[in-house]
């Protein structure tokens, strides 16, 4: 017999001991009987409630939950993003990564360092993450889905080094000295995709092996942002010369999206994997596309918004404001119902990129 069953059995025995016979011919006994029955009913209700709660908790802890293995992105970041004076190669797991515009290289020594800051899970102020010998200044960088790593590529079209940095230790993996552009790390941190000379390349983080996945022409002015993993790691959106395609891990095209591009790499996918945030080049507007349903929803541009960055749960995150007054705001998928998500206290420094990890703390959406 389990501990829970023992407690229920003892409680029921105690209630049985409290029940006394009522003498119907005695008014006093009738009154006392009603009092005892009321107390008994209350005690029974309390025990039943405790049993239901215990069973519910046990069910959550012991029974498997039939739901997708997708964790929502961080929904409740700090209200203000501030910079610290700390520089660390091992700041620990991070909630957000923010890249500021690169200073003029002619300024004083030291200010040419990679202006990349990460906000540790412990909150507080953001920590400067310096560049490495391999990637002194990153052309593109993004947090991993769980916030434990950061993947980045060197700012060089001729010599585009890659590296995956473990934020807890500062150790970096150069993926077997591979070279490619705009790398993206899968949600399980096991696979990297990037643009190579012949198109999309796939790299295995554990073995360093690589293979060609999808052919696409890459030129020097080819922008990052159009290549991104779906949350379950089974599909990719890939930017091409004529638009984008959605492919599987074998490179098979599942959907063609002419004249449309993913907005911000893997962050363009909604957490449920059913919606994509795209830019329609022909109409000059952002839109939400459901790859499986084939439906498209044009987005309204929120006042003061600069560009959308990705998803936080079922809402879209936008960078809004201007240097000195930057904000992250969220909207519904139509671009309406604007809410402030976070403010930046970083002076008049321009922001180039923002990425965020998934929230494992279980905090509720504001």
C-alpha cells in the first residue's frame, strides 16, 4: 500500500471514530448530531480535496504528458536591458544576446572589440562577450535555443570561420575548421547549417562531418537571416535567388515561397512550428505564413516599430524606437495589440541584432 493510500485510510478511520449515534427523541441530541455531522462533512470535504490534489500532483509527476517537445521562448524578460562593465568569455547560460553597431575602427584602442552582450540567466546587467582569435568580430551570431551556447561566424567573405561557444565554460568548437556563412544551430545543439560556396551545408557538431544539403548561389552581398531551423529540427527555411523554400533534412523541397524571405533565421519560426514570419519583397510587407495550411496573413506595421525579430510564444516581437529609446514590443500575428516587452538602457548605441533563448523557468507570459 502506498503512502497516499495509508493517509487516506487513516483519515477515513478517524472520521468513522468521530461519528456518534443520534437519539431522535432528544432535541439536544438532534442539535449535537447536526453539529457533529457538519464537522464530519467538512472533514470529509477537506480529505477529498487533499486526495484530489495529491492524485493530481502525482499524475503530473508520474504520468507521461502527450504533447510536443517544444519549450516556449522566454516570455518574461527583465523590464530593462542594461550593460555592465563586465567582460567574460564564460558568462553562463543566457536569456538574450544583443549585438550593437560596430564602432568606428579609428577610435581608441579596445573599442574595436566585438560589441556583443549577453544577459545571463541570473538577470542583472548584460555581460560583454569578447571575440576570439578565430572570430574577433562576428558577422552573424545567435543564441542556441536553450541559451547554453552561442554560434557565430567571422566577418570575412574570404575567410568565414565558424565557432560554437559554450557560455558556461568559454570553450569553443570550430567544427573541424569549417568555413561557411550565417550558421544556425539546431534546437538540440547537435547540427549546424550554414551557407557554403555551393549552397547549404550541414555540419555534425559531434563528429565534425559535413555534407551538402541544398544548392543555392551565395554571393558577397548575400544577407544572413534567411536560413533557419524549425523548432523540432526537422525542417529548414532557406533563402534562394527567387525567394525561399522549406526543405526537410534530406534536402527535399516541401514548400516554395516565391519573393518571400525569413525575417530572422530560426527565430522566424513560431514555437509550434506551424507559422513562419516572412518579408514579402513584392508588396514590401511582413506576413505570417502557415506552411502546412498554405495560408498567408499580412501584418500591420506597429507605430514606431523598426522590424520584426521573431516569436515569443504566439506573439511577434518587434524592435521599436530609435537610438536612446529602443524597446522590444510584442503584437499579435496581425501586428496589433502592441505591448512593451522590454526597454533598453544602453545610451545612444544603435542595435544591430537581438536573439533570445527559450525560458525553462516556467514564468508566465505578461
